[in-house]
C-alpha cells in the first residue's frame, strides 16, 4: 500500500466519496419518498372521508334531510383543511417535479385545494341561501313572491357561484393523461361531485339577475302556461292540452284566461323546408302541434304567435309542464282536492289526468272542464304557500332535469340567460368530451295510446375507420303495454285513429326521430333487422332521421339508427329524449373492438320518405 501510486489512491478516494454521495442521495430520496408517501396516504384518507360528507350535505340543502348541517360542515372543513396542509408543504411541491410521480402529486394537491375551496367559500353562502328558501321568502306566499327577498339572496348565489367555478377549474386542471388509475378516478369523482352542484348554482346566479323583471318588477307580464299531455306524445313531451294565462305584476301571481288547444284553417307562421319534411304543413296550424319540435325556443315562438292571432294578446313568455311534473309538485304541497270531490295526490295524479279522465268523461267538453279545474286548483295551491319551500324547489329542479319543466321568454336578453339552463329545452350540443344525440317520439295515432307505450335507448359507439370518424348505433326499443283487448276495453277517445290514418283500434303508431350530433350523417335506419327507407331532414347543424312504427297490443319493435360521426368526435355520448309517462332507460356501450363489417358507406337518398303528418 505504501508503494501504491498516488493516482490509484486518489481514484479510491473519489469512489468512496461518490458512494457516500450516492448513498446520501438515496437516503434523502428515501426520506422524501417516505415523507410524501405518509402525507399522501393521510391526505387521501381525509379526502375520501370528505367526499361522502359533501354529497350528504346536498340533502340538507335540498330539504330531503332535516338534520342540522353545521356538524357536517365542520367535519368537511376539518378534513379538507387537513388535506390542503398535508399536500402544500415545500417538500411535496418539490417532489411534484419528479418525473412519473409528480403529475399524480400535483393532481392530489389540486383536488385537496378544490375541495377545501368548496367547503370554505361555497358551502356557507349556499346554506345561507337554503335558510332563505326555507323561510319562504323566495317562493310564493299568499299569491306573491317577495322581490326584495329575491334581490337580497343575490349576493349569496353569486359568491357560491364564484367559489364553485374556481373549484371546478382547479379540478379540471388536475385531470390529464399520465395519472395512475386510483388518482385519476379520485379526480374524476371529486370533479363530478363539485360540477353537480356548480352547474345549477351557475344557472341560478345567471337567473337571479333577470328574475325580478320576469316576476313583473319592471312592468306587468303575461305568460302562457301549457299543460302537456304525455298520453299523446310530442317531441317536447306531449300534446298541449289545457292552457292558461298567468299574470304577474310586482311579484303577485294570478290565473287569467283558461282555454283548450285550438287550430286555424291555414298555417299562421312560416316554417322552414326542414320543418315541413319533419312535421308537415299542420305544424303551425294547430296549437296541439307546436311541441312536435324538441327545441322549446321554437315552440315558445309558435305558441306566442298562435295565441296572439287567437286572442290579440302577445304573451311575454311560455311555460310548459306535464302531469309527472305536477306529481312532483304535489309531493311538496300535499294532496289537492277538486270541486267535484276528486283528490289529486302524487301517486295517482298521472293516471287520473292521462287515463281515468277519458273513462269518467266521454264528452270532450267535460274532459276540458276537468283539466281546467285541476290546473286552477294546482296553481292556487302552489301560489298560496304554506308548504316546504325546499321541497318545492327540489321538485321543480327534478322536473327541469327530466325535461318536464320548460321555459321560453320573448325578451331576447332573458332568453339568452334561460338558454343555458335545464329549463331551456334545447337540442343537444356536442362538445370536446361528448357527442350529443336527441331521441324524440311523436304520436301518430291521434288518440291517447302513448299512455301504453314504453321505451328504451341503447347506444353503441366505436372508432374503427382510418379517417377517425366514429360509428354510432342508436337503438330505440318501443313496446306497447296496451291490454290485449284494447280495441274493446279502452274508450274511443283513447283509441284514436279518427281521421282515416289507417291505425286499427288498439294499435299505437309513433314516429321516432333521432337528432344526430353536428357534422354527423345518418346512413341507415333498421327496423327489427331490416333496412328501411326513412324520413331525412335537418335542424340547424344536426342531421335528423325518422321512422314510423305501428305496434299491436303487447308488440315490441327496435329501430336502429346508424350514424357516422364527424372526424375525431368523442365516443362518449349524452342522450336527450322525450319525457314519457314512465322512465326511458338509457344504456351507452363504448366498443373496444370493431365489428367484423365496419359500417360507414351512406345509403342512397332515394330512400327518403315524406312526413307522416301531412
């Protein structure tokens, strides 16, 4: 060793130093990893505990829970605050720059920050708003809505909206490729939870600005109220049956003229060539037909025109509801008695208004009188107050979400605000994450046989083409639940077929329309396995296809629409559909493998059919 060259000794010393340095780095890395791991596990546990508490808090605010929300709020704040503290120290932020694991750590920090923002800045004003609702100040009481209370609630709504919007941005920023599955799932779950609250609050924040004027703060208003009858389907829900004028002035609501649907000898408004193909020449002759379109803004315009032509009154807006929405309202108000001794309650009102009335009153005029009596009774009960305000708001929100409460304003500024809400009744719009389809049903029996019609929707999506255009199949199953002896057991008014349509007694005839995503092409329509000629038209940027199906009692049929989407359109889909008497189950399947025969060659357009509505 004494004679060992100096260079070798120096090399040995460098190796020892290198080993020591590497060992130190590994040790420091291990310590940092352990630090982050422990804190990450604790933060994860805190967020997992906070998520169900956030979800349960919505029950308190909606009125479906009578529990005091204060303990829940405190528990949420404790957990989200802890998660923020655990994920915001310098060591955590340093390790976020490490490849592979850094993106996951940054996502966890953003989720913690978003959840804590909701807890600290959104929940308190929402609870304040919920208290204002429960006090009854924001809903009718003795026929009037307190406009001062509406204006006083505005700051709370705006504050909650701002906090929720910021939280959604944080959570959207946390999402992205490269996240491990557990982190990605957690980000998605938290984002969906916050968005489920943020969307209606955002709509409320916009609406509260125009609400005083809608309620007559600036001038008296008149609105046309339409009760849709789902027993005779239209795309927006049902044929307009009972109609009435609701007069509003400085928050006070009163019921004006009541009427039934009516018609004119000739069309009273211009229609587009596309509407002519889809709905026929009677689209603007009959008030009963204005809901054939799923675009409620168009319905509102037409209804206003027809009502003005009939009465001379140009209404300020149009509101539509159906008996299922009335059932939801009755859950909040309680049963309502009619002058003839009939009781309308949540469990029976749909059958009473859509089925029993035609057996009790064979004469049309008596049916109309009963509908008018029911509409007046429900209106006066709602505006009288004296029930749970939260429960009523929850009922109206559910009705809007199910497309059973629709609103249109003749004021362009107000309509612009309405158009971004659930009550707008708009045709689906695709975005960068989902492709929007509309599936709409229009009765062609001219009876009330849609009461005995059930439906299901199944969508299959695959990306199989070299040009990146996805393939969609939208299968609509229809089933007649009419009694086998319907031709003899049901009232003639229900059976329909009175105008030589070729519909046998007991059958139900329905036209199925599919509104394809913007830029898509419907290239084939199949009925029970066989390609058929179909109605082909458009609506704005949407291609529309339709097929009419006739069912005997107990019969079932499946109509499948084959659609070629635009390049790189998302496979994930949203489905808007006609609200029927019962629910319409929707199943969406994203295919991971392509069919043996890849579709995509459009059929010749010489197979198009004319409108079935004349």
